[in-house]
């Protein structure tokens, strides 16, 4: 199997649904997964709403594709991106796609590309609908790539007696403690799915299974650069075993016994 970081990737960007802030950080992230063979961005370049992209296209060698909005309220940009993606797929020149958008309209495209054996990586803001996230092999939030990218989540509204039980519950579900419990449960369940008779599971296999269960999982969402430090902070048992190669160890983890 071809190594992940040797994949030839087609990067297709929806200019209408992605901010142009720090494009360099985005492509540095994409480079971890493969080489961008195609780099195309789609939008109606006559509209002022996408003017910010124009200054970064040349320096990042992104090819702009003009798509006029034929009818008010209809997004013809999505159709142009989807048609081009299918043309690229049938050209046989890439191993995977990176769809940069926060729009759920690309859910079916991501599903179809995976059905064709393509690796599909999604990049978008935290407001991206869950169906599109789940349709990708891996989904990366723009907000975690750099602190310079502004967080677009709305500020929580004050709780009003008798009217905002739902908002209060939402804030509780998104609290750091609640998120910690959720990620610990996700990791513990994945360890249980893969564990040997002594409860140990190989960390690499656990990480892969977690991504299959939850494509937007990323240690950086929780303030850690790698999975191992995150797991250590959650009080799992860790066993580093010699691999037979110099300076290379295999890491195994298991849930602590009560």
C-alpha cells in the first residue's frame, strides 16, 4: 500500500464557504497527507465577497475557476467543483481528494469518491454539518491549524429563566469537562474493541479506529499536538515495547482497572 504522505492529492476549494485567512497553514497541513497535484478554487470572481482570495492565489499556485451565479440564491459554484472532481477522478492521476469547504452539499461527492477507492480529506470550519464530516476519511477544522484563524463559533447567550434550557444544556455538553469525558469514553471503547486478552491495544491501531468512528477527531482539538500526550493526560496505562529497531518503540495502551 502506498504511504499516506506519498499520495497524489487533488485539492478543490469552495471560495464561497471558506475564509482565505492563512492559506499557507492549510497547505502545510495538506502536505502531511500527500502532494497536491491539482490545486483549484471555485467561485464567482466578479463578486466582492471572494475578493480576499485573489491576493493569495498566485503565491500559493492555486488555479481559480470562474463560475457565474446564473440565478440569485442558487450556488452554481458547487456544481462546477463536483463536475471537475469527477473529471479528475476518471483521469486516474490522483490517489485522493482534499475538499476544502464547510458546505454539506459536498457530502455525496465525498461518499462517491470513497466508493471509487479515493482517500478523502475534508477541511472546514467547526460549523461544518456532521454528514459531510462523517463522509470523509479525515476531517480537519480550520480553527486548529493556527491561532491566527479566528473562531467563528457564536458567543454563548445569557441564560434566561424558563426559556433557555436547551442553550444551557448545549453549553454543558461543550464544557471542557464534558468534552474530556466524551473523548475518554471514545478512546476506552476503541481500546476495548482491539484489546488482547490482557487488555492491551497497539496505539497506532487505536488511532486508526478512532478516526473511522469519528473523522473529525484530532488531538489538537483538545490542546495536544499528538495522540500520546492526550492519552497520558487521560490516565490510561501506557507500555512502550522494543520493536527490534534502534530508537523505535511500539506503544501499547489499556484502560486502568478499577
